[in-house]
């Protein structure tokens, strides 16, 4: 019986402690965050060296005083628990190879740093203006304005070629156009010169391209093998799109695995239209460029 009398006061003490802790928890007030919205990015370029300023950046990756907050959609407010003057750093977010499930920070654009006086419950909007980073190489750049380098015919059909088109241009006076039909059903065109200095170390190398298309087409690299000639490697397949879109094609892995000295960039497609009515299928491209850190 002595044992029971000792335990009961202990239970009472523990019960009191639990009640006190619960009361303290109820007294705690949840902090009210400030909110930040990132407006669409604006890119400024040196057109002569870097091409036209087209972008496709649906996300913003944010840091507050060097603390990572996450990736957020453009024009979508996100919470920040900091208060007062806070340095926000915004990184431009893209979709690798145009894949929605592959969001990432595009490595070749600058970031935006801005000091914001954050206040709980209030929304601040950032209007990010970016440029290409310094130290970049653009070994292939085609604006399709008055001529094109994408004129090397790899399909042996002279009718399936890339021509200049003025009526559908999104930048400058013209864009590139490829037309397929039932009688001319296959195309593969490449740049008309060899790219001999593309990095094969695994570092970031991207091909940027604006396009709209009636038919799926491939973006690939033609690797030159000394002992056996050229080999075509499709890197990504671009699906039909009614309106102009931009894609960032990741060449890094293909270049790293192939380990060759010489390459060309190509576009390729096969006709999938209605042959019974001789339906034409068109591919429009613009602002093609290959970029990496020099």
C-alpha cells in the first residue's frame, strides 16, 4: 500500500505539467507571413552577339537572406516569414527539354537581387530583369533573318529543306520554315559547318529554339566518328504546337557520353498528315542558338 501512495502524487504532478504545457501551446500565436509575387522575367540581349531576347521561364526560385524558400510559379504569391528589410534573390526557372516534370534553374541567365521591406500580410511584387551571364560562348546562332546556316541536306530530297518565311516570323523579318507532304515526307537538315569545340566534360550545354509546328520533330546532334563517319543522335522530340513556344534542349549528356571532337546540329521530321488530301505539314523555327560557359 505504501507503494500506491507514492505513485499517485507522481501522476498528479505529471498531469499538472501536461495541462500547463497545453496551455502554453495555446498561447503561442502563429506568425503571419509576408507575401512576394514574381512578375514575368524580362530578358535584355545584345542582338548581334546573343540573338533575340526570347524566354520561356514559368518559375522563379527564391532565396531570402541566403535561405532557400523554394520554386514558385510566376505571378503566384508565396509566403516569406522574414520581416523588415530582407534581401531576396530570384533565379529564373525553366523546364529542362520542355518537360513539365523537370523544373530547374537556367544556368546562363543572371539572377535578380533586391532588398524588400517585408511586412506581415502584405504582398510585394518583383519585376525581374535579366541578361545572359558573362563568359558565355554562342558557337551556333541563327536568327533566320536574311539567310540561314541550317542548309546542310542530310535526307537526299532537295524539296524538303529549310527556307526563310516572312509571314510567320516572331522576331525580325523572317523565320525558318520546313514543309512536308505525302510526296516529300522526310526531312533532316543540319548546320552547314562543324562545331569543333563543344564541351564533352558534362558541363551545361544548351540549344535554345523558338518553334511552332504541325508535326513532331527531332532536335539532334550529328557526331563525326573518325573510323566510321557520322552518327545521328536524336536528343529530344518536340511535339506539335499551334503557337510560338521556346524550348531549352539539354545537350550536356549526349556530348559527354559520345566524347567526339566534331558535331553538327540537326532538325528532323517524318510526315504524319492526311495523305489522301495531300495535307501539308509545316515546321517554323526561329532564334536558334547553342550556348555554354567558355
